[in-house]
C-alpha cells in the first residue's frame, strides 16, 4: 500500500515549489541567491563569527551585575557619598565598553549599511519570502559595503541564539582577528561585487532532456551519413 500513500500537503507544496524554481526563468536579482560562498571560505567565516555570538540573557544579566558590583566597590573605596559630593564637579568616568558582538535583525542591519558602519554583511540564501532580503545586495553595492551570501538561515540563526536569521553584520573585530576579516572581505569583493546578469532556472524535466538528447543524437547520425556520402 506504500505506493498509494498520499503525502501531506506541505510536502507536496515543497516539492512543487522546488520543481517550479528549476523550470521557470528566474530574474538575476533572485538568481544571485543560488550562488553561495564556497565551502572553505564559509567554514572560515563561521569560525570567525562564532567568536562574536551575542550574549544570552543570563550572560548579559551576569555581566551587568558584576559591573554594578565593581562600581559599588570603587565608590566605597573612594569614601562613599562624601567623596561623591567633593568630586561632583570632576569629569564623569567613561562608560563601560560594550563587548564586540554580531548585529542581527534586518532593520538594524539596513541602518548599519546606510551609515557605512558594517564591515561585512552575511546574507542567507534561503530566506522565505525572498522579498525580505532581495534588495539588500543592491544596497550593499551602492554603499560599498562588502557582503556574502551563505547557506543557510538555520546556520545563521545558531550564531544569534535564534531558530533562523535572515542576515548578520560584523561592525568590529578584535585586533587578532583583523587579518582573517580582511581575507574574507577580499574574497567577498572578488565574488559578489559585480551584479549577476544571468537569468537562472529554465531547466527542462528529465523526460524533456531525454527527448532533446535523442533528437541531437539522431541529427548527429544524419549529419555523419551525409558526410560519408
């Protein structure tokens, strides 16, 4: 009875969609998402990004608690409230430096690109609906911000403690990682700077491919016979 099993509707829709994407002609702005970063560079990129994962809620709470504790200890060491009154006119201390982390969220990334604060933008290749990110490569090219397209949104989501993520951005790295980032930016500029002009899709089905090959073989045989005569 297995051959008569009816697949669930969502499975049928997924399969029909994948076939349509191969059959229909796809404009270059969408077809560019089928050309992802190669495996070696992608592995190097994700190794770098994993060092700058955003803090979890618990980690952030602990960091802020420790910072507050340190400030209280400093105030006590300086003499408490009396020292505060004396030093009222003194310049304020510098705020605690925030840790260097990945930025995510499509609106936040758009702002960073427009302000040219992003050093590298990483976009997922399988965002659905594609309209969410289809304009982002064009914006990056206009603002001269390097970007890469990678697989997949679930892998990007793991970096930022989410199920999926459309894109992430690197605004700053530690000095020891600057060389690695420069290498990735150079390869990104080499592969993704020029806009794609070729249309995607337009592939025939297996039956149609066999028919075309059969016709080509028959035409080749006829041409050979003519040559022999």
